[in-house]
C-alpha cells in the first residue's frame, strides 16, 4: 500500500515538473535534464503504480497523450505569442513522462497474457 501511495505522489510531482518546465519553455533551463528526470519518474511509476486492472485504461490514455504530444500546438502562437509553445512543451513533457510508464505497463500486460494457461 505504501508503494501505491509513493507512486501517486511521484505521478503528481512528475506532472508538476512537466507543467513548470513547459511554462519555462524556451528559457533553456528545462531543456537538458527535465526529460531525463521525467523518463526516470515514468519508469518508476510504471513499475509501482499501474495495476493489472488499470492497464487497459492507462494504455489507452497513454496513447492519447503521446499522440497529442506529437501534434504540435505552435500554431497558436499566431494568436497569442508564447501560448502555443508553452502548451506544446507541457503536453510533450507529459508524453515524455507517460511513454516509459506505458512501455512498462504494456510489457506487464504481455507477460500476464503470455503466462495465462
């Protein structure tokens, strides 16, 4: 139970980091280490926080986030100068966090399916 609580806190911290780094898009400080940190946190959350019961819903939501991260919101900059860049960066940071967790969940799901008799 403590692992689940830790996973929930890591998830919240990761989203806050992704949002703050997105808000700081273009300033330079978030470009190098934030993605590495988000990948590490995604792996940890994927290992301790996604149960077999949650796997399908998590994978569907992950696919949506990863696809949205690839769309690009930069065209919003024509209406409000930095808005598109900020939203784009936030969504991409969240996708960077979710992708490794999705890989872990998918591998767990494949293992569970392969080991059932």
